[in-house]
């Protein structure tokens, strides 16, 4: 009877610990629900660049950051948190689509939910003329 109770207590204490083992990873799900090709730029709470991801319309990308403390000590730098994240959505043409601030780990970040213009200007069409034909026009 004592061994059954010990097994039950062991299971009751280890099961929550297993669930909490993944708490130190700060993952967010980026979802491009627009009709434009967008680049999502992810920044930490202090503005540190964490990465950028080009996402096609209707596609998603799971971004995971390791939130374990690092043993690197730099004198004069404060201990700051990576979270909450900032996600900046940019158009393929370079314009600003929208931005989400205060993104918590585990969040779904949809481009249409962030405040911003929600429009991308089309890319300028390059001239189909050859370089020699443009020289003849200048004369």
C-alpha cells in the first residue's frame, strides 16, 4: 500500500514538471492572412533583432526563441527580458504593412490583426528597353 501511494505521489509531482519543461521557449506563430507576400521582422522587448521571415499569402511560420538564461556576463548591460515581442510586417516592395507590439510567447500573430496600412504598393515595372536604345533617345 505504501508503494502505491509513493508511485501516485511521484506521478502527481513529475507530470506537471514535464508539462512545464517547455516553458522556457518563446514561440510565436506568424500567419500571413493577406494577399501580399510579406516579411515579418521579429524584435525583442529591447528592440534587439531576432530574425526575419518571408511568408507567402495564406502561409504560416512558427518562430521559437530559447529563453534560457545564458552564462555570458557583460559588464554594464542590464538583464532584460526578450518578451514581449514586436512583429513588423513589411511588403515585398519595401513598404510598411503593419506592426504588432506586446506579442506574448505562444501567440498567433495574424497580419490583418496588427494596426497599420494593410496595403502594399505594387513594385515599379522595370523598363523593357535595352541600354543602347535609351542612349539613342538622349541625343
